[in-house]
């Protein structure tokens, strides 16, 4: 399992490229959950979904998810 927390502070900040791809890629099951969303709602839901998978909790605020993760979130391409 990938260690994600930094001394209990939250989602880790230092990601290897392979870890980013493995953890933050939207898989087919994830896409089924977000297909009925649109625009900012889709992005926000996707970030919360992946954050929950990584941390087993929801962030306390919007600042709980590193801003650059939104730019890295990508659907799995067939």
C-alpha cells in the first residue's frame, strides 16, 4: 500500500509519477460514478472520490486537497 499521509497532516505532497498515475487516475468504475455530473461538479466529485480512496476520509476544507492534484486528475483512456 502507498503511504499517503505526511505525519498526520493530510494527503502527501511528494508524489512519484508512477504513484500519481496509479492513485489519481479515474478508472472505469470511477467514471460510472461521475458520468452524470458536469463541469465543476464533475471535477469536485472526482477529487473527493479519489481523495477518499487515498485518505479514507473527506478533506476538512477545499485547501485539504493540493491544488495541483486537480490538474493531474485524468480519466483512464481506452
